[in-house]
């Protein structure tokens, strides 16, 4: 009965989230209606036209909320949901304000829209807190079994332990225990995680879980990601998937380049005061050069000079060599710490985008010496070069600074194989959210700490795989 009850709750999750989202959008739209009636009474919309405006506003809210991942109540942290909703509200209200100005054929007072935005932010915060609290009351954390194929697979538990409110990995079992022992253990848990399990064994376990309707999380292999980007072929009675492996099509490259030129031109205009302020701060601190130039790899392995605001002492690599920065790296200047934390050090790459060396969205360009080192361990790392390097991307949004090279490759391939114009728009919106997230800037020393914890976890497990 417990399993049946759990299943019923799981089936209701999607419905509850939709209902919560619809209710929130309805309340926000009503606030907009009140602000419009009080501050923007336009003669053209004195009758039913105002309801059209309300409908347009509701649709904009839905589109931006969905593309900001800010309605995943209980799944994401509260702060991420709140930041995502605030960004979405700012964007929707900015678009709506200019829409009203066009309708009135004049520049209207922004005061009613500013007051509306503040009121909506308060309402959004209250609803996020309420919805998240409701989620945790209705849905207890899953009791999970982690099946791992190697020691690297165990590190996934360390990451998931940061969300004990949603996941509770109470047992680990190695594939060396054998298929029968694994199948015997599975029914005792709400869900199963397959982490770095060899393909054949993984397929057998997945079929077993699928047969008995066991919720299963899988850490995908590179070939899995390539297949997900394949195209269905329905000419024959045997289903086929076509995997081209060519990256973006010519039409996609043209559309992507057009978006890059448009958005980077606007960004350069808006950010020019920040350019001046950061350049002045760097120059005043130590008198060294403002920009840091470094050769990086982009599409098809071509090298180019990436531009950044200098955040380290002059000739920082003269003594340390080509190494990634740690959290408390003494080479980072005082100004450098601030511009790294706020991502302002990346601003000059707008010029790289305008020039055509980079794209706004794409795999982060690496130095050749570092890329070569990664390729020795992971030959497939070169697959990232099927598209231009980017200012932001899957690995920057869903990963962290300390994310392993293999995980970065998987994230970047997910982007390449699932590319669309709308996906770029979504990732650009999500990038605004991570600007306020400290976790995404964690240094490599945090990754080393997680690896040590994984090693300790393996030592602390008892013979049955229980966590002691």
C-alpha cells in the first residue's frame, strides 16, 4: 500500500505544479490589470481591448517563467526560484512597458510599472515559499539506491547529499555484487540511480526497473547523448535513428550568428559604463594592463585571442604555469576577486562575439595546452569543437567552475545535440540567474574536497553497502 500511495503522489506532482503556476500567473495578471487601469488608461482600450492586453501579459509570463525554470517548486532551491521569477518579471514588465508606449504613441510614466514590479516581486516570493513548503509536506524525500560501476560513480552521492530535502541515498551497491543481488535490493527503495555503470549491465538493470515501474535516474554516457540528438527515420518498418555528428546545420549557424550580432551589440551599448569603471579600477590598483589576452580554441580547433579584464597579478602564469584558479588563489587581485564574483571579468568577450570568434552560447573555449591534457584522458573532449566557443552554455549554467572535464563534456554535447534557436534564448535567460549564484563559482579545491569525501564514503560503508 505504501508503494501505491507513493505512486499516486508522484502522478499528482505534475498536475499540482501546473495548478500552482496557473494560480500564480492569474494573480500576477490581476495585479497588472489593476496597475494598467490606475496608471495607463488608454482610450483605445476602453472596452474589451484591455482583456486582450491581460491575455498577452499572461502568455508572456508563462513563456518567461517556463524558460527561466522558476516554477520547479521543490525541485530547485528556493533562492534559485526567487531569482528566476524576479528576472522573468523584470523582462516581462520591460517588454510590456514599451508595448504600452507603442500603443499610446508616446513615452508613458514608468512609475506604475515600477510599483507593479515591486508588488509582483513580493507576491512571487511569498508564493515560492508557500509552494515549496507545500511540496515538502506532500512529498517526502525519495529513499534511493545508488548502483555504481567505479569509484568515480560514488561521487554523485556527495553532490546529491546537498539536496537531502529531495534525495536520500541510503545505500550504495557495486555492480560487482552481481545482477541477482542488485535486483533483490531494488524493491526496497523508491528510486534507483545508475552511475557510471557499463552499458550491458546498465541495460539489464534498466530493463528490470522499467518492467517493475521503478523510478530510475541514469548518468548518461557520451553515446547516449549523441543518440538523443538523432533524427527519427520512418521510411522503413525498422525504426532508425540518424546521428550526423556534424554540429549545427548551415541555417542554424546563420540564425545563431544573427542573434549573436544583435544581442552583443545591445549588450555593448548597455555595459559601456561598466567597461569604463572596471578598466579604471584595474589600472588604479597596480598600474598593469587592463585586458588579459589568451589564446583559446574555437570551432574546428581554430585558435583566437580571448579578451578578459585582468583579475590576476601581472604575469600570473610566469611562476605557476597554466593552472586553474582555486577559491583563495593568491594571484587574484582585490579588484579581480570582485569582478570574478560578479562575472564582470568576462565582459570584453562581447568584442570576441562581435568579431565572430565566439558565440553568446556554446562550450566554454579552453586553452590548447589544457584541452590537450583533457584529450589524453578523454579523447572525445575534442567533440566540443563542432561549434564556436561561447560566453555561456550548459556547463556554465548547470555545472560549476569545479565541474569535472568529463561532466563538462557531457553537458556541452547535450547542448550541441539538442541545439535550437529557442534553446539559446532560454540559456541566455538562465545565465542571468546564475550571476547571483555563489555555487557556480566554486574553485577546483572544492572538487578535490568532494573527491576525498567520496573516498571516505567508500571506506565507511559496511559490507551491505549501508551508510555508517
